[in-house]
C-alpha cells in the first residue's frame, strides 16, 4: 500500500484539529471547576448558619411568625446581612384610600402625614 501526499496532509490536519479540540476542552473544564468553586464560596458566605435557632424557630411558627417581634428582628438582620446594607428601606405610604373615604381625603391625609415627618 502506497501513501499519497494527500493522505499525509489529511493526517496532519486531523492531528492538529484533534490537538486544538483537546486543549479547548481542557480549558473549558478548568474554567468550569474554578467557577463552581467560586459559586460555592459565595453561597457559603451568604447562607445563614446551618443551625441558626431563631430563624429555624420562626420558620416552624409558620404564619404566626409575621407577628412575632423576635422573628421580625431576626429576618431584618438576615436581610441586612444578605444584601450587605445598613440602610433601612423607606416607609411607603398606603396606596389605597381608607375605607369609607374619598380619594381626595386620602391625598390630603397623605400630604398631612408627609408634612409631619
């Protein structure tokens, strides 16, 4: 069996393409592993302690926790820590007029409340 010049050129081309593909795959795998480690580190820093007893107690209370002062304080602290802010959100005036009142009365009441602040 005789080799033709075209055969050796094709073989070289196949070897080069295989080599470049191998390098690309290895690079992608290393990049993916580095990204996973970065995400795991971020997640570990942002999650609450696995056994935070106050948050677990509030979770177990269900809807009653919405009226529990210690749960509200624990959630507020957890949100502050998670979002990394020390600012409290601004209070938002009610959007709907009080029952039995007109829209104009609600606007007047809202304006009076803002002047008091």
